[in-house]
C-alpha cells in the first residue's frame, strides 16, 4: 500500500485487498474495526473509490438497492441489521423489529418444499429417516455473521438433499 499526495488530497493505492463501501452510519472507528476484522479496506460510500467488491447498506427500498448495484458495478450488495453496544451502533430493520416484538424465528424459503423442510414437515420428500431437518432459530442476540451463515447453510443443505433425492433410484415396491 502506498499513499500519494495530489493537490492536498490523499489517494490510497490498494492492491490485493477487498474493498467494502458502507452506507451504514458507521463512525470512523467502527469502519476501522470492521476493516481489521475482515482484512479489507472499508470506506464510507461518500468516499470516491473504484473497484468496490461489497456494499453494506441498512434496510432500504428495492429502488435504492438498484441504484447501489448500478453505482458499484459488479459489487455484491448486502443488507445489514446490526447492534454493537460496545461501538454504539444500533442499525435496526424489519427482521430485528419482528424478533424484538415476539417472533421466535425468521425463515427465508425459495419454495413451499423448502419452507416445509425448514419447518420439519412430513411433506418434504428429500430428507431421509436418519437425516432430520434442522431449523436454525435466529434470535435478537444473533450476530450478522450468524444470520448470513445460517441462511447459507440452510440453502446449501436443502439443495443437497433435493439433489440426492432427485438422483436416488426409485425402490421397487
């Protein structure tokens, strides 16, 4: 990394490091901590920067998501709800409101079959007798990493079960 001065403006030249632009209302200290945790460059969206890999935004409209995707080209846009009492961050959204108001879990499903599988329904043909479906409960205390990891794990596990069930030869009955 090298820093150049051009007309009293610092320009940081970064190579081989992921760049994350954040629309989250984070103070500089919080952005620096996130950068340290991710081994990435984390900048406020008001900072002029090229080649952004990831954009973090609070819950917002589909139109704004579209504008962020258009502005940052191939960058992935991730909606974040975050509470960090140590860094005085409270960025709530609809999922946190739902959980705080008494919901026991929040599920994402791409089909009724997937919903039934996550709920442990008998109508899902893909799990075997020895392969129970586990619904991961997300609570108010869940971290953003917990939520994203749970959603990813559920999607991968479901897709694997469906693929195995589809490829399994039918038993002669």
